């Protein structure tokens, strides 16, 4: 597989350019020669090995000397021997306990340091059993040890890198176990030795040819800008195709965005929005729509009843009387009515709104003529919840009032919806049935993707409805089944998904 | 919507010719019917009927009759209907109604058929028609129940009366032994299904012949003897009992016309009532009771949006199987015996519309200028949504119904002021939400695996009890938003609340809240224009635990209607 130079990290680039084919590549070397931190170096090795640019040649076991806390204190304060020597030189002869006390050392440490120095003839014990100086300077071994603790403080010392002399001395003050009492701890480490592969060599040549050095500028910072240090330098070029990290953003729910789109569409067609409460009376939910009170569609199993208060206090007049008469004998609507005795108690029974047409009916008493109205209303049905039935759902409904509206303008309106809202290619009208409209029309459309389906129902409000609610002109009433289109728009096939509580699913959901 | 199954052979015989599937699809809309399927192996066509006011279409014969006339056939003339002026001779076929049934199930109608043995298709169709009519039109036998009997076993006059449920016994269909009427409603499957219609009455409806041999216990079950009709029977007696006389007469007419179309002779039966009915004390059935109906041609033209003259109206109605005449700029129709759905002139207009063919009505674009406008609440919500999205919140949409567990128990709430459903389908949908908070917490509880932070919101409706309202309830537009993350708390949410109200240009005050849903001392009530407009804070760990949430969560809920008004 070809490697894009842009996918190389600056650490890899610099390393590749630095080494030659056949050379041994080790952490120590790179740390030393390229001034990498050990971690950076290991990272670069792992990346390059992953890309088959370098390969493992062998593993060496290496002995390391790590400075202990004691060693660190020797570095700061000096070795006991050194300190004793200085004390004696400055203050004159002292007894061993005196030395221990002034330097804050343990007696045995003083003893062992004295032992060493007296062996090399630097210190000696006088007749008063006091320690006195026998030479002007410390032995060379102390200088070597001081040098070792100093170097050992930045990084562990590798045995392979120590001189013969240094090795001799460091061994004397190091321990493998119980190292707390020694300045150095001895440990062993495996060192991997790499060499450049053929692929690595090829890449190296490419890098040299391209002039990419790994010293290019990374992120542009305010500092680089304020100092102008970018001048004359190259910028590291990024792999623009590498996948970006994910971002969480504030966002509309795509289903609601779709409903908003439908609303805006209807507004643009001259419709004014209406809205209403979730709790309705049987009066508005059914009676006002001229559904006989004891119609099978109104049996208890189709609507949700409110437990308490079970009945509204009153129903708006004169509409109650007018609707009641329309049911009984037609009132002044020209109808013979249903011919039964209207139940004034039942009509106040409270339900959860089961159809959007309720809002159309409630709009009639205050509607302008000519006027166009619509609403997207949350409705509730007593249904088993499944992929095609929700406990609550939206219905899109509306009305058009006007002296001149008629069947043909209704068909025109439906055609406009079919084209504008559903993107339909063909429209077909078939007679329909709704208790509150006569004539009633269903509009079927041929959708580019879904084929033929019923887009909605419509009709001209029965005079028993419109006249009883104070309107003397014809009223076109329509409802659109937009959920099906919404599902398609969202790439879903289950109505329950529209109201999912799952955050991730909503985050990932997109509308077309 | 009723669905029927028609035997293809008999359906096409009624239609006078065979139709392809495509032809059926084209013609069915005339009867507001839809082709549901066609089982070629069984020869069964499945059809859905959409007009609940046209029960005459819910049978093979009835649907075929409508389609046949639309295709140019003549509407049949039925010569066996008595009416207010003319009564046919019912011979010995009389049903006597007793006074003691008036309060329970006062009406019975009936007729007999003869002329040829009943074949299997007719019997099947008759049973189906009975089921559909009694279920959909007769409100599950409450207002109409129908029984069919072997007429040869009956000695007229038949008696219809209220019977003591413990004293009267007979062997019902599907059983071997005699049961009392009360035992039937307790033990028989049909008794358990339909018994409740009469169970609370002192006397149960009962039909016997003149010797006391049992016909049936309507609306529940027939006797196993007289009521067990079989293929090959030549004489049948059909009765219908119920509470609405006109509906019963109409249903009897529908069944009689269907059977006449199938080639049977209809024999009238006289019903003798001891009390007055709207058609007198003696009614000979089938009985034509419909009043003539009319529509002004001007009215027809106005609603259809084009000029319709008398001839055009008459022709269109003829295709619908309706005879009519034109007089003085109005069309007068003779309502067919099997229909009673002409309440208003608009009902005639619809038949003219269909009779003319839907393809002959040309759409025109509405051209009246009206102003489109959103509700002020919607406009306000849209502005708030923009701010929430700017704050980084994902919009959610939730169901408005939920359970006691979610809305009350998990929320450390008493449930005061919540709207409860009297007839819940399941305990999962028993309450209307009075807060968006449970939905937000449900989201958090199911989204533990989604990358944090979680910042979500919804603007939607809630409802709660409000005694000052006529309905005793109020519906409001609420904003709810929730933030959940390892370092989420009161302060972050406070900043967000402040941003929303700053950009909506509303002054507000905060007051420490003691709402048990929040951690004490880390929740505030929001006041706008002196009214309590909402609450926010850190959700109480006990609530989080109830929802199985293991992430600090803070929620704010604001009443947008109040905030909108306090401008």
C-alpha cells in the first residue's frame, strides 16, 4: 500500500530523514541525536513500524541505573564523604558523633564514609579520637560519583554508555533490591533495535525529494501571528481526507422541521393557522360535526374520556341549541335531522380531541368570509399502539370559506395540495364518506416514490354543521394524511419512531 | 368501515357480466367501495365499504345493484312494499307484539321468502349481511338484531313478548341441552357477547310461535330447531328486533330487496302492535316509509360549480339507481326502498356528482386572496427554538400520554392537577402530561450510551386541571429543556435560562424553589410579570435513581404562554 507523505507525523518525517539504510535505530540514539523525548520516540517507532517503514532487527537487554531518592539527596547535598571532608577542612578536627550531629547523618554512615576516606589516605583519626584531614582534596572517585548522580537525575544511566571507570564506581553504590538505601537502583530493560525497511527507504527518498523536513509549522497560533515567526517557513500540509471528529450540535427535530415546512407551505397559500385545547367536549368533538350521538363511531372504544371533570360546565350558545335542533329536526338548515332526542348531558362529556376537524368547526363562528384556515392538531384515539397507530398523532386539517367556493374549487385546492405539499405527479378524485361533509371527496395521488395512495379527505361541510355554527356560505373542509409522507421524508416505516425518546436516534435522523 | 366478502360467481351474476380487477377498481368508487383483495382459488372478492350511511351496499346483491345501474342498467322495481296508502295481504303471516316488551326492545319487523330452495351462496351472503347490518348499522345488535328461521316449522301468529329469564327455557344453537334465558347469557358464547344488552331488564325479549315453540331469544341466539336454517330450505321467515323502528324497517327492506334480486318471492308479514308506533298499530312489512326529497337545481349548480339542468340531474340520478322528475327548477327524487340517507338536498347533490362521473368535474384553482398567518404562539415558539438551537440543544418530540409510574411515581409527585383518562387502553397511556420533564428524563434514561453532553428540548403542549376554566382544564404551550453531563448543574442551566429570556426580551426574577423533583437549594422558580412562569434546577438524585439515570441532570420548564403575555 502506498503511503501518503501527508499522513506522516512530523516526528516520523524527521526520524526518517535522519537515519540511513542499514543503520541501527534505537531510542537512545534518536533521543540523543534528534532531541526527542523518550515517549515521542517510542510513538514514532510504533507509527513507522505500523507502516512497515522500519522493522525490528533484534532485542538487547540493557542494564540501567536509576537514581533513587537517596541518590537525589546526594546530588543536592553532596555525598557523605564529601560533606565530612569539607566539614573537617573548614572547622578542624571533630569526633565522629560530632560530625554526625553537625551534618545530620547517622553514625554508621559517618563511619562507613570515614572508612572509605581513611583507606585512600584522605582522612585519619588523631590521638584524641578526632577525625583530621590528611590530604588537600577528595579522591577522584568522588568526582566521578558526583558526575554520575548529576547525569542520572535527567535520565537513567545505561550501562553500555558508561566508561569502564564509571562502571566500576557505580556498581559500588548501586543495588538491585532494597535500593532505597543506595543512590542507584539497578534494573534491566529490553531495547529494540530497528532498521529501515525498503519501503522506509523509499519513503525517505520521497521526503528528501519533496523537501518535507518535519520542521513545518503545525497549528497556527496567535503567538506565531504576533511574532511573525511564520515568515519564511512552510506549513505542514494536512490530509484533507482524514475523517473529522464528531461534533454535537443544536438542531431541529426533523419531523417537526417537516411539519414546519408544511405550515409554511400552507401560510404561503394564504391559510391562517388555528389551534385549540387538548381536552374537548363531545359537543365539539362530534355533535357539532353532525355525527349522531349514538353513531357506532362514537361508542366508548373510539375516544378517550376525561375522568374528572367528566363534563364541561356549559357549551357555547347559541351553537348548542342550534346544533341540538339540527340533530333533532334539522333546525333552519334545510335538513330533516337525525330525528332523535338530543342528549344535553352527553354533549358536555369531556374527551381528548380525536380529530383535527374539531378545530375547523370551532373556527367557523369567528371565521372571516372569504377565509382560509388550517391547523396541525395533536389528536388521541383509543387504539392499540403499533407501527401504524399511535396513542397520539398529528392531523392536518383546514377549511376554506367563500361565497364562490364549490366542488370544482375544492378539486382545485386538492390538486394544489397534491402538487405543492406532496409533489404528486397525478391526482385522482374518488367519492368519499365523512359524516360532516356532503359531497365528500378523497384525493388519491401518484407519488414519485410511494405510488398511488390516499393523500387526504375533504368535502363541503354539511349545512347542518356550517349553518348551525353561524356560517351561511359554503365551507370546504379538508384533511391531509401527511404522516405517511413524513415517514418517507425521514426514511422511517414505524409511526412510533416519530416520537422516539432516544437521543442518539434523533441526533442521527435526517430529513430528505 | 364494514368489509364484506363476495363470491365472485354470484357477484358477477348480479352484475350481469364479469369484471377484471382493473375494471372493478375503476367502478368501485361509485359505491365508495375499495377492492381489498381477490382470492382466485376460493373465488372470493374482498371489499371494503366506506359509507356508513349506505348499509344497502354492504352485501353482494346491494353493491352489484349500485354498480349495475351506474353502468346503465335500470334500477329494479320492487312490487312487494306496503306503504301508508296500500297494504299487501299477509295471509296468515302475523306477528303479535305484547305490551310487556315495550320498555325493553319494543319493535319487531319481518317477512318471509319462498319460491326456490336456498343455495349455499345465498345463505352465506344472508348470514354476512345480517352480521354487517347488525354490527355496524345496528350498533352491535343494540339497535338491530336479525334472525332467520325455517318457516315451515312455524305456526302463525308468532308471539313477541317479554319473558321471565328464569322461567323460559329452550335449546339454543350450538348447544345440546335446554337452558334458561339467564343461563344462556351466562354460559353461551353468544350470551356472554350480547347478553349485556338486555341483562339489566326484568323481562327478556322472546319469540315463539303460536304453539309456544321457540324461535329465538333476541338479540342473543336462535333456537336449535326452528332457528337452524340449512341449504335446501324453501321457506324462510326473517325477523328483526330493536329499538329504532325506521332503522328496522330499512334493514328489512335492504334484506328483502337483496333476496328479491336473487330470485326469491317476498311474502309480506303483518306486525300487530298493542301500542302506537309512528306508522300505526299494524305494519305490513316490507314497508316503504321514505318521504320524497328534492333539491333546487340552482343549489345543485352552485355546489357543483357548473350549470346542471333538469335532464342532466335526472340522468345522473338514474345512474345512481334513483328515479326522479323535474318540476319548477327543482329535482324531486323517489328515494329507493333500501336507502334512507337523504337528510338534506346536499345528499342529492352528492348522488348527482357521482352519477355524472368524477372525471367530468374539472378542477379550478381557488382565486380568492386571503392572508396567511401563523398563530402568535407558533411565532413565539419559533423564536424560542432558534435560541435553544443556538445554545446547542437538540429538539425532541414526545407523546402526550403516559403512565402513572412515569408521570407521578418516578417524579416524587402527588399527581395533583393531572388529567386522567377514564377509559385507558392500557396503563401506559392513562394520563395526559402536565409537564415535559418526565419525557426528558425518559430520554436520558434510554440514552446512556449516546455521547455526552446531552442537551435536548421540546416545545409542546401540556394540560392540567384548572377549575376556573369551563372545561376545568387548561392546555398550555411549554418549553422544557434538559442538560446532562458529568459537570452539569444549576449554574449552567441558569446561564441558559438567562440567555433565553434575555433574547426574548423578558425581565424575570428568581426565587428559591422547594419543588421535590429538584435538589433542595439548587432549584429556582422563574417569575415573569409577577406570574410564576416556570422552574429549573438540578434533578434530585432520588428522581434520577427512579429513572435509572447515572448522570447529573438539570432541567428547566417554562410556560411560554405566560412568558409571551408578560411582554
